[in-house]
C-alpha cells in the first residue's frame, strides 16, 4: 500500500483477508487494516475483502476497521452495473458476474485446495 500512496492513487482494492477473527485488539496486528489506516491518512479510499465464518457480526474476519470498506461476496444472482471513470476521462462499464453464470473458457485464479483458510 505504501507504493500506491506514493503513486498518488485514489482507491486501493485489496482482495485478501487475514485468518483471524477481527476485534478491536487485532487492529495493530493486521497488516491489511494497518496499511488501510495509513492509506486513509493520505486520503485514499481502501476496499478490502472479508471472510465469514457464520451469520453473526463477530464471525467476520479481515476487518471491521472503520477506515476501510469491507466487501463480502453474495449469492443473490443479481448484477450490479456501474460506470467507472478512469483518470484520463475514459469511461467503462463494470459489473459483478452472477454466481450461477458459468464460463467455458475460464481458468481459476487459485485452486481451493491450494489456498489458505480465510484467503
């Protein structure tokens, strides 16, 4: 995140989370949250992913820090369409892919059996 702040970015999206359940005492030990805090001090919006171990707020891992935006995937099957404007004024359409959509020519970014729990 330090390199991104030096590059003067406006938004950082970090798609990883820690394997520990978050609470106030875990902030100083969570590199994603602390990097997000330092970026927030530079007026950069930080969006992170969140793991979930159940239906209660205390089962979330990877965050709950007030200075980052936490995102969790869902299985609603809806598309969220938005327009993204890049720094040079170029506008592109972006959307979330519905969970049930299948791709025939796609490869996974990682395989489940090779990933760490909570990643």
